[in-house]
C-alpha cells in the first residue's frame, strides 16, 4: 500500500488512539488473575489483537462487546488442564512487546510452548530470554537468538543478577509472571535503558492489586499475590499522540486540540511535551486535552534513550528547526521494527536532508524538504513520521504505509479529519 501526503493546514480536534502498551500489559495480568477483569476502550491495533489471541490460547475466557472485553483468567487452577494439547502454539504477530512479555508468562506452564512471530519480529533478538530463563528453571530453544522459540517450564521464580543490558519488555514479563510463582522474582540489573516502560508495568499491575518494588539497579515482585477484580479504561496513547502533537506544532496556525490523554499511568512518550517545550512550541493543557499551535521551531538537544519510540517524529521536528538539533540514544534503534537510525538517514536523504550519526547521537540539519518517494521500512512509526514530514514540507509518496495498523490503524483517517490531504 502506498499513500501520497501533501502539505496541509491542520485545525480542529481529535481523540488519540488508546495505548497498546497499557492494553497488552492489562491482558497479561488479566490472564493470571482469577478475578473478573473488564477492559473498556480496548484498541483495535494488530499488536493488541495478537496479545488477545495469546491469552485466549493460554486459556483465558474472553467476551467481546465492541471495544469492551470481559476476561476470566486465573493461572493455574482455572484452566491448567486446557493446555494439554499435542502441539501448543502462541503467535505474537509482529509485536515485540507480546513476544518478549508473554514468553516468561508462558513458561509458568509445565508443557512445552512454541512462540512464533512474523514479519519484522523475526529479525529481533530474544537473547536475554535465552540467557535468563534457564536461571529460573526454564528450558529455552531459539533459532539464532530469534523466534520461533520453544519454552518449557515451569518457571520457578528466584533471583537473577545481570551485568548487561536487559529489555524492559522482558523485565515486564518476568515481573508479571513472578506474581504467579511461589518464590516471586528479584532482579539485579546494571543497565536498564527503558525504565519508564517498567514504571508503566508497575502502575498497571497496581490496578490489579499486584505490588512490585523498584530501586536503583533492581526490581522485585513477591509470589502468590492476591489479584483484585478490576474494571478499567485504557488510557490514551502518548506514542501515537506524539505524531499528532508534532503535526499540530508544524501545521496548525489556529491550533489543534488533542484529546484522550492523561498522566495517571506513566508512559515513556509523555516526554514529547518536554521536547515541544525545548523547541519553543506553543502548547497548553486544558480541561479537554492538549492544544498545540504552529510555532517557529527552535533547534533542540534531547536524550531519547528512555523513550526511543519518539526518535522518528523528533527527527521530523528537527528538520523544521532554526539550526541543527541533536537526539541522543541511537543505540536503542537497531532492534526495532526497522533499524531506525539507518532508516531515518536513508529516507531523510531522499528529501535532501543531511543527518549524521556519531556515536550515540543523531544530528539533524534543518532543510526545506524535496518531493520524493519514500519507504516506511515496515515500521509503523516511520510511516507516521514521514506523513507528518509531508504535511509540514513537501509532497511525499510513502510506500508500505499499511504498517500503521500495528499501533494506529486509523492514522490516515485521523489526519484527514484534521485537514490533511491524503491520496
């Protein structure tokens, strides 16, 4: 699928999509909870559908009524027998969070479970699972450190010390799984590059009555905790909102109101507000949401190590600055849906924009962009970032744009509603 996006003037208001990060974590906890969980405003993204299929396969009973889910889980007593099948298979689609989070959760069972994926997920490393899970009594077999994976539990719980870097998605899965073990799990980790994502996990778990502890260099969850029944509404997605907020900062002279966001459950990409402030964008928080006006962009320097999903849209904002901008944390980009550092350099060069990667920094030089054919690299955040670039600069034809379904299926309809011209 290709779309052509033209320079546009945006105005009006819109709701953001619901957070797939919060939704997927909620599904994982609901799977283990013996209590009823009701989730309102469940997102329809492909990543969330993959996670929903996983908990169903693992035995949760799910009733759907529009965007409302009623879930009956309860490992292990409610459905332990359901797992005894000749071949037990769960499929994460292209969701890195689903794969890395549900692998340790699936290890709670005694039977061998096969985790598969597709598309870009098959290129992403799962080496931490291979190294850590055996320390907790789990046999793991991967193919060149990547999916498909064979996981044979049960996960017993215990303590792990690591001097290396650990995926926040894997830590999330371990902490959630640890609440269903007898021993619990304690982690001592020297390098955690995405701490805000684990804060999201802890906040969602707290809604279920599950307590997790954190300190500098460590995390802990007690085993055999008591889950509470929960009725919740999935928060708006700051990751998806970042594209709309920047689009408004570049294209909305009269302002755009972005609704559906709150700050009760922390999300890493709330940091977009800090960047807008650094770039001297005019914005305000109102009782209805966040209103943003087109502004003269000031060059900025920002460390995105703990919010790497912001990189593509920050690289768009930087192109429109009054001087070179620096974004730190490039090392976090290699193992995403694409190698985003290289993808940004490749696609931005097609538009005549000069970018330089030196060490862990991306330097972007401002430029009036040229009309071009560009490619999303099978990466939803690249597709959305390129669309914002087009709205703010010059006509772009974006190939592979269908990948927005991974997190924001209605992205193109949303920007059209705000006034963007898309064909």
